[in-house]
C-alpha cells in the first residue's frame, strides 16, 4: 500500500507539527453514523488495540475501558467535530457605544494533537473591537471550547477561533493568542517538559502595531480576587 511505503514520512510530519488545511479535514459522509453507532464501532476498535497490546480485558479495571474511551471520543473530547454541537452565539446591539477592545483572557483550553492523539493544554486570549455588535462573554469561551474539542493543530485552532468570531460579530477586528503545552512534545519524542507553543492570529485593526501591542499588554495584566 502507498501508506505503508510512506509511513516514515508520515511519522516525520507528525514530529514537525505540520497541518494540512485551515478547516478540519473531514470526509463527506462524516455524520452518516449516529453517535451511538460511532461509540459501538470505536468500542470494538479500542478493544482490539488493547488486546493487541496484550492487556487482559476480563480484569475489573480494564473491561469497561473500551466503552469509556469510545464515549469520551464521541461525546466529549471530539464533540467539536459535530456541527450540531456548535454554540449559538447570539449578538446584541452595542447600545452603550463601547468603542475600545474587549479582551477575554486566560480561557482554559483542552484540545488533542491530531498527530498523536495526545492532549494539548493551555490558555487562549481573545479580543475584538465592536463595529456595532457585541457577544456574550461566555460565548467566547464556548467558541474556543468547541473548536478545541476535535483533533487539532494549534495554528489551525487559533485561526478557526478568529474566523468564527469575525463571522459572528461582523467585523475583521478580532485577535487570538494561544499558549499551550503539547504532550506529544512533553511526554514522548524529545520529552521537553518546559516548552510551550504560542500561536497568534490578528485580523483587521489588530494587524496594526499599536493595537496589537495594546492587546498584548492587556494579557500581561495580573488578575487577582
């Protein structure tokens, strides 16, 4: 098979953190199966992997693992693949005429590296400048969470968050910075536990040096309660 001939090349791509598309790569019939059918199929596949590794699935601690993993994949960590789970981001008129940037910083982010299916854990910082509409603060968190809950490349995730908020708010003036640790780097391969990855996407006014600097200065502010 062609895949077998190129397996070393694919391994190298994974370590080099290469993404293939701005949109999450999906097949056309991705939702032909129901969630329950997907869980059943993944359950069998996980069971086969565990048995291949030599694990005893009659053990009380292991026998429920295939189903737990299957439900976790479909209902939790990869639930962002399903458009039906996309948050409804209602907007409101900016009646108070607030004209400066709004920054939602330190949004907790949990995602999964699409190259090794290991966790990505970090923080997202999102900002926008209203052109007449505003969005509820919690919706910004939910948009981050939705796009994070799928196999991801951090660069793509950053761009998807900005693109979605631009569409919701009707403005190009949106920015996102993500600082995250990748367990595919921290726990395997080079095993560098100290490094983190920072990505940024700036739209509209945030491409201007002064606006971008202001956004970064807001992120640096310490929040204490």
